C-alpha cells in the first residue's frame, strides 16, 4: 500500500493545487467582483459562494478530519453569504486554505489511509475523505468554469497542445 498510498496522495495534491486551483484562478481573472457574486436565481450559487464552500469542505475533510485541526465550519454560511467579498480576498482565502490542505496531505501517513474517522457525520477512511475532496473540488470547479463562460462568452484557454500532449496554462495572477 505504501507506493500506492504515496501515489494517491501525490496525485490528489497535484489535482487540487496544480489543476483545479489554476482553473479557478483563470476564471477569477476574467470576472469583476459583481460577476463573481452574480447568481442566476435564488436557488443557485454564485462563484463566490462556491469558492467559500470549496474552502470549507476541503478544510473540514482534510485539515480537520485527517489533520486533526479543530473544526469550526459553518457550512450554511458559505451558501448564505450575499455581501460581496472582493476577488483579491476570495483568492487569498482559496490559496491559504489550499496551502493548509496541501501541507496536511504532505504529512499524511500512508499507513493510516484506511484508518476510520467521522467527518461531517459520516464514517469514512482517510482515503475516502481525500477522494471526496478531490471529486468535490472537481465538480465545483466545473461549475465555476461554466458560470465564467456564460458570463464572458470567452474561451478560457486552459491548455496548450504541445506535441499532441495538453499542457495546463498557469494563470498570471488573480
């Protein structure tokens, strides 16, 4: 399990920090604060709400659930937020949260990936918790991309195709 566990954690860290976050950053670069907090209807979430939710979820499941930090998450507040948080502050919050997540994953003992804990009222292994966060991040990153494309009508040009292999373009800054 050690090689498999190490690879699983390495790929999870890669997807979160090197794939999903740069795509969210590219979206943030294209949008005004007003667009980040726009919602198509009362039942839908803004990009700002989705980012708050991603940070809350990743911190609860990884930093607290696996890393043992105190869990003070207010999930409902992530969706209830209506006051505009400026793009720079939202981006900073995303980066600091993902730094905590990455640090926790970097210190994760692969021999404990099958250890069980209760996170958000669910009995899961550490492996399940990590998988949940990566899957969850992927889903909401896709929603953020879709909302950005709807508002900007722009090709976000995430990839260059060099030698028939896609290369993720890194954001300049958000």
